């Protein structure tokens, strides 16, 4: 997956292993997972609808988030970085990352651009390690 707002790939891992691997690789780059949204589970519980597994991990690098918030107080509206781990109808597992350069381009502040570039580089290294 490569779009104007994200990048990713299909991985040769079972779903649960993909979650564990991406979490571990995020930690290597200084990120923690602040939130873990089981979208498929919520759809089943709230709408009684079945769908392939679909989880959104909210990843945050505290030092870089602090710098961004210090530059633009309401930038938290665009944080954390979302990482999507999902299965498709055939059972293939995909890991996709929000593109911080794309999302943070909405912020008109010169201090944010280099942070977005740094975060994207870290997320690209995570992707390469999967």
C-alpha cells in the first residue's frame, strides 16, 4: 500500500505475529503503542458484523511528540501515528503506516517539517524490518 497518506506492505506473518513484530520494531525506533483499537471486534460487538481482523495501533515517540507539541500546541489532533495491521478477505496480512509528512503538512509551521521527516524515516525502518 502506498498512497498520499500512507505506506506499507503485505507481510509473510500470521496476524498476531505481525502485531508482535511491528510493536517490537516500533520500540526499537523509540515508539510505544499508546492505543490498540480492535476495529473488527468493535464492529462485531456494536453492529453484529463480521469482518477480517483489523487493528489500529497508535504509535508515539515521546521525545518527538514533545517537540511537535512544543512547536504547535494543538498538533495533538494529528497524533499519534497510526499503524494499521489488517487481514484481507484471502487471509493475507498487511501492515500500513500513516505518512507523517503527508499528515503533518497540514500544519503550517517550519519546526514541524523536519520532525515529520524524522518520524517517517523511523517508520520506514520499522516497515523494512518486517
